[in-house]
């Protein structure tokens, strides 16, 4: 157990942040997977675009909240877009 009141509060805040960050990261990964799955299922490009836009939005939100670095977000968006476009062209 922490010795003083401020150390206990700090530990409590750190745990709350850790849980919140884990939830945001998990949601981000889920949306990325959804976008890739929809692209692999040979659906309409407009529908795939919607899933891709939502995934990009979630990634940008994670970066703006400081959960991931902005350059990491940029890299993830770039790679995801490349994969989705490749899958769309393959199915067409």
C-alpha cells in the first residue's frame, strides 16, 4: 500500500487511465479488423469505404487522446488503406 494520500491518488488515477487506454486500443483494433474483413468479403467498394472511414476516425481519436502517437496513427492509417485498396482491386 502507498504511504501517503497523494501517492494513493496517483496510483488510482494511473489505473483508471490504463483501463481507459486499453479500452480505446481494443476498440481501435476491432474497427481495423472489421474494415479488413469487409474488404476480404468482396463487398461493395462504397460499403468497404464506410468501414475504412470509421476505422480511420477511431485511430485518429486514439491519437488525439494520446493513447497512441500521432505518427503511429498515421502509419496505421496508411497501412490499413493500402491493404484495403489492394483487397478491393483483387476482388474487382
